[in-house]
C-alpha cells in the first residue's frame, strides 16, 4: 500500500492550516504552455543561479514543510527518497537538514541541467538525474521509501503518467507527497 498526501503547502502561495507557505509580490515566471519540455528547460536553466534567492525572498517554506512532514511520518537517515523536479535542491537540502536520507540517499531528478548543477553543489543528493518527468522514469520498480514533488505539478501536462510513475517507483508502504498551486 502506498500512502499519498497532497497540498501540504505550495512553493508559490497557497495556504494550509498552518498558514501561507509563501507570500510574494514578485510575479512568478510561468511559461504560457506548461507542457512544453524545451520551454520549461530554458526557463529553469536561465533561472537556476537566482532561483534559491528569489524563492527565499518570497518567504516560501514548502521545502521545509515537506521535510517536517516526512520527519513526523517517521522518515530518517536510512530512508531513500526520490525528489522529482528537484530544481536547485531546496527540498533536498531541507530533508538533509532534518536528518532524512543522509545514509539511505536522496535522489533528485529534474528537466533543467543548470538547476541540477546547483542541486548537486548543495551536497544533499546521493545522485541527480537529468530527465523529463513526462517520459518513463529511469528508476527500478519499488526503489524508494518516499517520492516527493515540491512546486512541480503545475508544469506537468499528463498527471496520470506522473502519478503512475510515482506509484511504480515507490516501495510498498512508501509515502508519496506533492505540493500544488491554488
């Protein structure tokens, strides 16, 4: 059985019982067509060097909330976590700071090569992979204790594929969690 949660707070301004996860007066730079992989790659490659600073200036806490939720659910150093759409590594860094995946490993996957360079540099990830999430994922079945996505779902055009792949790579009893924009 795989447990799923959604909407624990968005990296771009939704609210939850804990309050807003982000407040920003800076307009978000979303592409017109969210399903165009080349356009998304170009957007995030160009944003990689300033994304973490901009994210912080918005007051976003979704990566920290995700890490806190995993910690509260019993995830620990030996847990193996897949961070899809890991971007520059904000969620991986938050999980590592919470003591999650430090020996089991956090694996990050993203469409943006420039973002993955930043993610790898933060030293939170055991491995990072350049991959389009709308294609079959390069991971074995049942290989992760948790699969997380922070701020990713707005960029997905085929959510049924995303969800199927999340479930395929999750071990029995794994947690699958994502944030969403509202």
